[in-house]
C-alpha cells in the first residue's frame, strides 16, 4: 500500500471512529486543511502539504470514477469503501478554487437494520412515521437542510415498507446513496442522456408498488413525482426546505398546482438532528446506567398529515396549521425530559427553528 493510500485510509478510519458525517479538504495558499464535521460542527483534523493533497484527491477521484484530469469544473462521484471492517458509502464533491481543488466526502455507513423506532426518542413521532406507510398511493416528502438525516429516514421507511408488505420498490437517484439488494435502484446518468424523465418512463413499465425519487430539485423532478403519485403509486422523495409548510410552498414555487397537491400529497416530514444526553447522568453515563448505549443524536420530526396538511394546502399559512407539533415543540419537550441540555433555547435552538 502506497503512502497516499495509507494516509487516505487513516483519514477515513478516524472519520468513522469519531462518527463524522463529512471530510473537508480546504485548500489554502501554503497548505491544505483537513476538517471533520461531527454532529454538525467542524473540527480540525490535520494540515498537509499541497502536493500530498493533490495526490490524495486524485486517488479518491480515481476510485469514485471521476475525471482525474478535469480540475477546472465541479465534479461529483460515489464509491463504496470498506473501513475498519465496515462498509461505507462515500459521496464525493469537488470544486475548483484559486489554489487547487476542494474536496468534500460525505460518509454514509451502510446500516441495513435501522428501524423506524430507532429514528427518534419521541414515540409520538415514530408512530406517525410508521402510520404513513398505510397509504397505497400518494406523495410523501421528507425535507430539511443538508445533514439533517433525510436519507436515513427515507431508506428506513422504504425498508419498513418492504418488510411489511413485500412491496416492489424502485428508486431513481442521482447518485444512488445507499445500495440495497432489497430494492431495484436506478442511477441518473446525464452523460449517457439518461435523465429523470427517461428513468420515470422506464420504471413505470417495471411493475412497481413504491417509487422513490432521490430529490426534488427542479420543476422536472417535481412534475415526475406528482405524475407518479397520480398513477396510483406511493412515492417518496426529499426536498430542501426549512419546515413542513415551507415544503408545500417550495412545490408551489416550482409550479405544481395546489389542486394536484391536494390530490397526491399525503404527508410532509421536516426534520433535524439534535445531539442528546442521558436524562439521568447528563453528558457521560455511569457503567450501571440503563441509557449508556443510547444514540448520541436523535431525529426531531415536524409532520404534516390529515387536517393540518389540508389546512396548509387550503390557507397556505402556518397560522392555520398549529394543530401539529413543530420542531421547536419537540426540542422544548426534550429539554423538559432531560434529553437536551437546558442551555439549548439560548444557544443552539436558533440552528433548528426559525427566529
């Protein structure tokens, strides 16, 4: 194993061990700073020479099937790596800068056994998420900023649907985020002129029960998701929006008529990831504590269904839909239960709720 391969493996191993979600290669004038994003915060890992960074970035690009010679345009790629006997899906993104390329690697451990009940410490939320799978057709949207856990929620719902109904699930992604043998997964390939529209026409001929469209990012994918739901399929997808009502607003801004949303939209999920502590011991558990193996983060879900969703579609205003619990409501509930630190409202709460 070469020096670059060894260094790359060491960085990946450290990132996995510290539960980092991203690795950043930040080019500077005289060196390159490597940072890890851990539970939403960036931490400095190392500073390496520019030449070593160039070779390491080329190494990662080669493994991900990216063009090593192209450094003037942004690129993206994906690969699966085995790190510390754990299979990890890596998504790579490069950007040109005045010094050299900047690289960000998103790490997604392949955890196939996540249950809906594992997504949040709030049973009310997990019960609502599970109940969304009762629909045989319609559109379910998951929204939130980058790093909020949308992909995990989406795949967990799909896995639960597969187990519950033995449904034929087909995904259309760009790229495939988490390879799963239980699904039929298609990847968009713009270079081969294989677009979302091409994939949609193909998958409808493949007798699906449930469809997953990776992300609604433009009018084309929005129309495809709605059309799929109108054909009698259950469709799941993600949207970048601040909260659940904002997700509805985002679709209307893309040109989807309210009438079509009334016909197809059955649930909107907005979520955040929040770091939690033991309600008994605080930040560090004793060996005897029954909570010592609990996760360090939990999902906070704001879910629009039923009357609340109907009111939002009719009135288009958050004031008419306060019959549902917001992200802020759950954060305050977590503080009262001792899972979230008391200082949360004065400090970090602004990161999760609108001022």
